[in-house]
C-alpha cells in the first residue's frame, strides 16, 4: 500500500498492511539537521530541506507535518505577541508567545457584525502596525504558495503532508488566547449571548476559509486545534454550550467538502470522549498528546474515529530506545489491534528528542505494525 492508502484505510477504521507512522514534526527538524531555529523559521528552503532529511533519515513515515507552527506567516495570525529566535531570543531558542489582553469585549461585536477578515485585519494592525495591507496580502499568498509547493515535495519523497489548513479551533480557543484565559472565562458568564453570536460567524467563515485553502494546496485533511476548551480548563456544561455547536458546524461542513477533520487535542480530553461519539463515524482523526488516556479512547471511540498518537515528549527526550519501542509496541497491539490507528508522537516531537528514539517509531511499525 502507498502512504495515502494506509492513511485512508486508518481513517475508515480498516486495517492497512502496516500501521501508518506520522510524527508531528516541528522544531525538532532544525535540531536534527543542525540549523538554528531562526534559520528554520525564516528560510523556506532550509525548513523544507530539514523536514525532508529528518523524514528520510528517521522514517519511513507515511505523513508529516510541514512545521506549520514554525512558519512566521501563520504565527502572525495569532492574537498574541510572538518572541522570535534571533530577534527577541537567542537564535537557537524556540519562539514564544506573550499572552496579554489584546482583544476586548468589543471584538465579539466586530467579528459578529463585520466578519472574520475585518477582525484579523484589526488584530494585525494592533500587533504589527508597521505591516501594511499589501505586505499582509503578500505574506498570506506566500504562505499558501509555500504549503502547496512543500506538500508536493513531501509527496515526491513518498509521504503524505498531514494537513492542508491549520484551523485554530472554535472561537473559545482563539479568543482565550487573545483575551487571556481569565477574562475569556468570565465572558462565558458575563456576556454569553455576545460570545455565541460571534462564535456562529467565526465557525462559518473560518470553516469556509479552511475548505478553500485545503482545496488550493490539495491536501484533504484539516487540523482543528483543541486545547483551551479541554475539560482541564472549562466545564462540561460550557463545552456543550459554547464549543460543541461550533465544532459540529466545522466537522459537518469539512466532511461535506470531502475533507477529513483532524482533532488535535492538547491536554486531557478523556472526560469528553463520550461527547465525540456524536460525530460521524469513520471520518475523523483524533490526535492525542499523551495527557489523554489513549487506551480509553480506543475503548470509547475505536468504532467511531481513527486514533493518532501518542508517544510522550518526555519519553522521546529522556527515555531509552527500548522504552520507546515498548510503548510503541503496546500502542500498535492495543490501540491499533483492529486498524483505525496512526502511530505518532504525543503533540510535537520535542526539540531535544534523541534521534534513536524518534526513529524507534518507524522501527516499531516495521517490527509489529
């Protein structure tokens, strides 16, 4: 089977010829290839070169991320101040977000009344006043061109690009970063109707953007970021009231467009697994980061969703190769027993991971997958 066929089989909860492998590649590609994080982020040619070499040396992999979360054009869409390596930080440090109350309650109305583009333009003006409209447009078009070109290069190397668009999740995810978590949490009590009205427009326009962008770059999967709306940070009642309706809109419209939603679930989502059963079966990838119980995910959702994960960061950074191999074997034999599983890292491969531990994922899939 090809990599694309293995992934399609896993999403359909079928059993491919072997378990697909797809670690979440990020800044580790810079570490492995010996370039600075600054060069990795600022130089497109260096970035894709590092991705392809890491994938080739430590694979075979069936899919790889394109280090999207290290691409400046994407990071500049976040409603927070970015600290850049080589500018605000040493050249070989990972970029950082400085969270503060950038967004105000008036921004709910701005979004609801004028739409997503108006909100994004206003956020960019506050964070990057030196960046004019033409420069912003050039940045966005350059990002689309880069992803499309790099996706073709990954396919030429024998793997699938993981996603065609990085959707930041429901409105709560974006605004809890831009408002900061405390004020956003209070908004659920103080102005619920305002939040819901803005959320409806956010879900509609952000999903439409994801569909267009994924079609442009020709990658039929869409990343949906889910972290701050986890049970660790909001109540089940608030999740069902504010987050779930938007998530259902996103999922159904993406599937209707022929795309596979990929739920990227940071933090512990175990309590919410039963709620995920309401989504269409055999259409979604559930990517877990090591904090959720992946074995319970198999029990609760194994007949509904393809499960992806979840070799923990601490294990690839500080464990032995034997420990990584043993954990991968358990994942393959228990979570991947009847198909519907993609072996991956728990969130990003950490920048300080050991090469032999990263390679162990592919070796485990060859041995037991």
